[in-house]
């Protein structure tokens, strides 16, 4: 069986948790429900900002983001 896990940080912990998760082989989950500021004093205006930052962090960690199809397969979610 394949084990998959993800992590998310809330507020100021979001970047630290993202780095740790990627370093240890985990996946990321991001969203405005957990992170309202992109940087100190800079509010997030759309989830796409957080997704783009997570994708950039994954690239830096040499863990390229999954495609939509790959994520669906991992999560066993049928395509719409």
C-alpha cells in the first residue's frame, strides 16, 4: 500500500510547515481559510496566490507539483 500525507500551516507557520513537508516527502494543502496574509502586512487576495507560491516552493525543493490528473489519481477522485 502507498501512504500519502500532506501538511498545512496556519497563519505565520504556513511557510515553515510547507518547507518541512516538502523536505520530508509530504504534499501541501494551501488556502485562504488558513492563511490570510501572503507576507507580513500583505493580504492574500485570491487562493491562486497561495497555490502559485506552493508550486514555487515545490520546484525549489525539487518536488515538481503534480498535474491535476496525477492529483486525482493519488486521491482516487474521479474526473468531472
